[in-house]
């Protein structure tokens, strides 16, 4: 198995954080609730962890889950001073959601805000305010 380039960088970062926290591979795997072999594969860049696994690793390392999401390419790095909703982080961090539910919610959110990450050109409206021909909005109320 060959390392996956982007995942390799994430694995190296995780290894640095683990070593900086003076944790063995086994200790972190126990803290994060994932198997020792799987963590080893992540650190070597052989496996791409899910958002949920990244959250568990962040908790075990006592670091920001958002920093791991950025390293994994799940989230874009925040620009200082830029106001942006923290919706994606909240979705990714919610332990009640499955990975599939997270992907769907992130896709829906991205489709609603488009290429405008700050959301400055969008307004929220109730679809009942703008009925279209053939819609039966009485059932929505």
C-alpha cells in the first residue's frame, strides 16, 4: 500500500501532535476509541479517517477538531478577521450524525450558500412567502 499524498500530511501532523503530547500509539488509540492498527495506518497515510474519527482523535489529543478537518481537506482554513458561519464545524462535530448524514448536510449547506462563504449576498426567506404555480402550501403550515 502506498501513502495517499494529502492523507500523508495529515498522518504526519497527527504523529507530531501525538508525540508532542507524549502519547504512544496505543495510548492515543485507547483515548480516541479506535484500534491501534487503524491509527497506525492513518499516521502512515494509508487510510483517510472520517470526520468522526478525526473528532475522536482531536479529543484524545486535546486539540481543535477544526484543525484536523482543515488538514484533512474537509474544511477550508479560516482567514483571520473574516466572519463566516461555523455551520460546517458544527455539522462535523455533532456526534449524533452519521458520516453519510454529515456529507448530505454539508452538501445541502454548500448548495444554499454557493461560492459566497461569508454568506453576505444571501437572505433567508420562508418558501411559503413565494408560492409557485401548482404548489400546495397549505400543507406546510
